[in-house]
């Protein structure tokens, strides 16, 4: 729910019950899973869970991203500890259910020899999990 609805008092009364009902609903298994990864530390802001404005311009860098470095460092530490793929977005096109999963590694980490095997294991686990959930196509 957007924070501005809370700030300006425009929250719909039914939103909380709608949210509770959607949480109780059984998770749908995807037909297609797209695996992606982060390239640079700032690339987290280019995913749809970051800022929509930056997600619409994925290869551009703006000066105020430097102001977000504390958040970026926190996210890098969090991904280093968590080390699991996470769902970035879910889309449904008629009967096709598509999910985009992000592997929390950066290009710099893949260049290190000792982490290549760990990253390959994460990719393998993500593929096996997607197949287990019933995905017929994995990119």
C-alpha cells in the first residue's frame, strides 16, 4: 500500500481485508521463471522493487544514487547473509504465470574464483526450485 495514502488519509477501508485475503490465498506456481542478477551495487534500484523511475531507465546512472550508498551497502550485506533467490515480480498474462527471480550476486562477485562455485550452486538451486514448482520454461 502506498505510504502517501497513509500520510494524506486516503486509505480505502477495504484495503486491509483485501490484503489479508490475498495473503491467505494459496501461492500460484509459475509457468515461466526468468532468472536475473544484479550487475552493479546500484542496479538494485533499477529492479521494479526499487524505484519505478529508475526501473524505466535501466542503463542510466544519476547523480543522486550516490546519496543512497548507505542503503546500497546495507542491501549488499543483506544479500551476502541471505544468499537466496527472491521474487522480484509476478505477472499473469491470460493463462501464463510469469515470475522474475533475482539471484543476489553482483558481477564483481562472479569474478572471484572462490565464489563462482557458490553462485553456480545458487543458480542450480533456483532452477531446481522452479522445476519443483512446475515451471516449464526457465530463462
